[in-house]
C-alpha cells in the first residue's frame, strides 16, 4: 500500500509572487495611460497652433511666408474681413491655400473660407459679373469687396527659347494684402496722369504697383477737362515732350495753390518748355541744363557713368527705402537746383543725390568725352526732391469762433478751444510735390535692374502725397533667379579677385606643398 506523503501546498504560498507581478503590471498600465494622455494633449495643443508655427516655408523665395507689411496691416484691423477661395474640394492651389491659412492666423478679424463653385454656383455673381477661374479669391468687408482673379496671383512671360508662357513670379501676398487694405479703407485716393504733351506712358508694372497701393489711376486731358478734378489726390506729369498751354499751366498752378499734390518727372530734352518750367520755379526749383555723370564707380552701373545709382536720403517721401540696403537706378539724370528766390513758406528736401565726385555736362549733344573736363560743374547734385508748402493756418477760423462764442454766450472756454482746433486742422493744407529728374526712372527695365527699388520709391512717395500712413505695396516673389545688382566698383573688385588673386593663391599654395614634399 503506497501512501503519498507529499502534502498539498497551501494556496497562499503563491500570493506574494502574484502580487509582485500585479504591481508591475499596474505600473506599466499607468505609465502607458500617462504617455497616451500626454500624446493626446500635445496633439490637441499643436493642432491649435497657427500654420506658420507648425509648417516651415522651405520654398526658395518664401512664397507663402508673411512679411512685416502684411502683419502691420493685419494688426491694425478693426473690422472683420473674409477671404473666400473659389475652388472645388481637392483642387485648391497648394501655395495659395497655405498663404490664406496663414492670413487667418494673423488676426481674429480675418476669416478664411473655401467656396466650391459647383456647390455654390451663384456665390461669385454676388460680387462680380466676370467668370472667375478656379482658385480666384474674393476679399469682403462691410464696406466693399474686391475680386482677385487667379491670373493676377501669378505673373507670366513668354520664353522666347521655347515660345511658351512660363510662370515667373507669385504675387499672392501683394494682391491679398492690397485687397484687405482696399476693403477696409474709408476713402480711396485717385491719381490722375496728365496726357496730351507726349508724356511717357506709365509702365504697366508701375501702374500695377500703384493700384496695389489702393490708389486708383485715371488719365486727365486738361485741354478738354479745363481743371484738375476736385477728387484728385495727386497729379502725375511723366516727362512731357511738349510745353503746356497758358490755360493748362494756370489750371495746374490753381490746383497746387489750393493744397494739391503732384509727382513730376523731368527728362533731358532740347525742346524749350517755359510754361512747364514756370511751375517748377513757382515752387522754388529749376532743372539745370545738361546731364549728370557720376565719378564714383560705386554709384553707377554697367561701366556707364550716365547710369546713376544715387544716394537715398532719409525723408518722409522716401520712407522705409532709406537705410534698407536697397538701390534705385537713374539713367541720364539731371540736376535739380533750389532757387535763391524761393519763398520762405516752401521747403525743399533732397530725396536722391549724387556724390561729390559727380559732374555736370552742360551740352551733352556735343559731348566728346564721358570723363570730367575743366569746365564741368562739380557735384554733389540733387536728382530728386520733395517740396512742401503750408496753405492756411486756421487763425481766421479761431478768431471767428471766439467772437461767435462771446456774442452768444452759449459755449464754454473748452468748447471754444476744441472748435477752433478742429477748424484750424480743416483749413490747414499742405501742397506736396516730388520732382524727379530722369525720364527713364519709371520703366520696368530700369526697375528690374535694381530688384524693384524704383517701384518702392514711387509707391512710398505717392503714399506720402496721398496722405496714407505707410506704403503697403508688396512686390511679387520671383520664381526665377533674382538679379544681382553690382556697381562698377563691385565688378572691378570681383574681377581682380577671380582673375588674379585666386589663381595666384592656388599657385602659391601648390608651390609650398610641392617644396615640402620634395624635401622629404
């Protein structure tokens, strides 16, 4: 009879080990839950961040990055603006969609919505009669709306090697920011360009830049109009080749003497124009006969001292352009002289100047040499100037207001002061002129050579004359190689470095290495 002497282990002998495993499992589960909770929280947090913080713009020319000018416009908004992108779901332009998303992140006053034209066929017709292409944008506020056709968002040109159109630049930020300013501005300024005297046509790229500044451009023929319209914010006279009539001259002077603004471009010509020059002389300046040549090769390009790269002076008319490491180019410039007979009420401020190495060729038609000669006048010369004249002080209004108050005995002293200050501000006007002495300054070829510097000067000056606080004209972003602006001095320096210095350096280095190896 076999008796099993092994006794059965009590169940509680395994409990300590089970408890240890259970404890470890609980820690692992708790740790996993905490990690998942952190991951969910971070995911929710990141999803609330603006697109600019979660997506890096790695495009070569920062196509959908937002500039400081746009940020300033967005931060100053006090009313709601909605950006509508017209595109079917899934067919949105990726660059444009990302750009508009970033606009919405800038301000609580900016909303971005997509509208499918298939699902909402009548939406666009509420704002325009035109048939809009896919990915067009409509900017809307309570005041007005503005349509940006898709074709305006990209710039194209003909490739003469392939005879096909190719996209050269993206103008999304410039167009959208301009549209936001347009729909939120109280009063839109109007620029009238004078015609009838063989003036230079305003280059299309320059006109586009002005319109992006939300300045309306219209032509004006004084022969038929008789006077400068009352709604004119500024008058542009772009290098006339024929003189004005007496009536036209009188109309322009009347406009200016009542606080008008004018942008005058003069160009070298052998035609006598006494009436045109009388307008300049009325405001204390004259154009000297001849052309300016630059003697400092840091201030001209292409080895041609007639193609001036002037110094940009700091003033209200040049705005942010001064001190911005930007250039402007002034081909065949002339000298602007301030007259001794100038009225004390008139202030002439230099905008663009040559260096002291510049000189004036008084008779360029018979010029035998580009070098400075004995009889040539020495610089520096003023090449562009801003002119101001205060019109009215408001003192008469103050006296009239005070007299009425004493007689009627109804207004307090504080009311008298407030009313007189208001009337004085309304009566005080300022005539503003910009005189620029180069007929080729406002051309696209000249402007492209300095990467839009001339356009920036134009828009800054017009903003100053039209009473806008700052220029919001944003240049398009090139999708091609950008121009590298080199003065003649830069060209000479890099030529010496690449042709002489570097080869000599390589030869010396190679010689030293060869001698060391030979000694071994």
